[in-house]
C-alpha cells in the first residue's frame, strides 16, 4: 500500500522531469534523480513533519522538501500525504503552483 497520493499535476511533473533529464543528461541521470525523488517521497510519507512551510510563497497548508534542484510540495495533514507538485526550484513557484484547493 502506498503511503502517499500524487495529484495529476505531480504525476505530470515527474513525467516532464524524466523527459527533460533523459534528453539533457541521459538515461542514467534521469534514473538517478527520479530514484532520489522517489526515495524522498517515501521518506516524507513516513515522516510528514520533516518538510518546512514557505509562508513567503503560499498561505496554503503546504510543506516543501528539496531534492537536488527540485522541490517536493506536499500536504502533510492528509493521510496518506498528498504530493501536490514536484518542480524545479528556479521556476516561479507562486505562479506555477497550486491553488489553495490542494
């Protein structure tokens, strides 16, 4: 049983990350980064309080966890936790993010 749920946006984020990294860095780079992201998501599902709030970015009840240059954005108050987005930290997070509905 999975201890987390991915939003449709988060699923698409992972597909996009895989495609980008495969094109730019090759299959091994893509596999390595995605494995680290999956490991972090599993860690967060067991330790939902580990992330940090970013009230400067959103008033929504969301936590953030970095993996390389990516941010896992999730709802720690849900069981199982809800992975809302997985996006590159250089992106404009406030405009690319989530609505307060997540």
